[in-house]
C-alpha cells in the first residue's frame, strides 16, 4: 500500500515512474541488466538515458541554446560552495538575498571563500515576507546575486524574478524547479538538488549560461569547476547514473502530463485548496505574507505545539506521511511537489477537517 507522502525531500516520485523502473530493473533496454549496471560511457547509456534526459529537460524549461546543462553528483549544498569558488577571486564580491534557512546557509558557506555581502535579510520578520526590492543593497560590480527561489523550510516563495541589472542571477530552485515554466534567459545559473521535484537524492542539476563558464581563479578541485563539467559533458567522473536515469523518466512523465503549464495549473490548485482552508478555519494558521506563500511547501500550525505533535502522529496513522514541520520552525508542513496527486491534497484536507472537529 502506497501512502500519500508529504516529505520535503527525498520526496515522492510519481508511481508510474517507479513502476516503470521496477519493470526495467532486471532487463533494461534488452541488455539483460539494469540501467544501474551499464557503462556511463557506452552508447546505450548516452543515447537512451543521458541525451534524452538533457533534451527533455531542455524542452520542459525551454532552455536557450547558449545554456549548458550539468549533472553534478552531490546535493544543492555542494553548490553553496561551488558557486563562490568558481565566481570569486581577487577583488571580486557577490551579493546574497537572505530570505530563509537555505539562503542563510548558502551565504555562510560562501563567506568562507571571499567577499560576500548581504543585499537583504528578512530574519527580523521571521522569514515570513520578502523585503521590498527598493530596500536591497545591490553592488553593480558583484559577480552574481544569489537567492533561493523557494525557501523549503519557511514555505516562502518569490513571486517574481529579482532585477539585478547586468549582474548574473544565481538561483537555488531545489524545491520548485519544474513546478511551473520559467524564463531561463533571465538567469546566469540555476541549480536544483534532484530529491525534491525531480528524482532521487545524490544528483544536482545545474543550468548555466555559457559565457559564465571560465577557469576558476581560486584553487579548486577539478570536480568543483563548472568548466570540467562543460569540457567533459558531465562525464569527467562517473555520474550518478541511476539518478539521471530515473530523473529522465520523471521528465518524460511531466511531458506526458502536458508539460509545465499543466503542472503549474495543478500545483496552484493544490496549494490554493490548502491555504484557503487554513485561512477560513479558526484553528490552523500560516504566517507567510500571502503574496509570497510557497505553492510547494505549505507550513501551518495548530493552536498548540502539543496539537501539532498529535497531528503528526494521527495523520501518519491515516496514511499521510511526513507532515512534521522542520525542527527549526516547528509546526506542520505539507510538501506537495509535482508527484503529489490532487487526491493526496484532498485526503489531507479531509484529515485536517476531522482533526479540527475532534480537538477544537
Ligand atoms: C533541500 C534543499 C537544499 C539542500 O539540499 P542537499 O541536497 O541536502 O544539499 C538546499 N536548498 C534548498 C532550497 C533545499 O530545499
């Protein structure tokens, strides 16, 4: 029995994709072995997994010709280091928008490599809103402006693309990539750990504007240089072939659902159902400025922490998994990525109503 999995990550994978993997596990592509057991340099892998995965991602996000896609082993937090290591150097600085737990962590890591500056910080209002752009302190000579498009822990999401003039935007889209279409040409570098809205953990996708790919000025391991991934088409070392295979199947699945327009429509509807209910129920609360509420991670609170805890226990018994909020913010969190069907959200709504009736 599969449950509705509201985990923030590693998160639910579409059931149809898992069934396909199961079916192909012993004999992929008539090779008499699984996709995990084949060479990452052989034509079977390249022609049937690697190239289609890149092509389908390009199609989904409408990625322009002057961008490259890299498949990098590791998580989003590797990029917290990789970006400053590649972009900083003597007399070079970068700007960071601090809007929640993940952008704070990105900033802390970047600080170790050079001159990084805080352009804005919303910690004074508990990360519940995005500071007005007119208050940001932007350095026009920064190498990049870093921000996190969707703060997974805080449930806070940008509703627009920040404007930084000629300064390239470096954005962490780990928890909302592929949730809707985006204008890739507005970014210098987009990265996303796969385990939220793409596939298994251990793979990060980077989409980078070609002119930004340069040899790193700082001493940098080969595998931490974007140029290595560009020069070797993400095959300098053995990539996470299983995660790339499975992610490729997820890309195919999204295309079959109708692409990102369809995903966006469904995601908006799912999130609206939950927020509307939270707002009208005199029991649950959400503190995020409605303009910046995440459509992927819905954070909410019962009237007391004790009730939050009870909610977690009872919902798990009802087949609704991983609704506990992040330890740093408490409460509850429903992560409703692409793979969460609308029926899952409806089941959660029903549970929320029952729980309220019981304990209000
Ligand atoms: C989960 C998450 C991360 C951390 O990813 P790891 O793969 O664990 O390094 C970073 N940024 C955001 C926005 C996330 O949601």
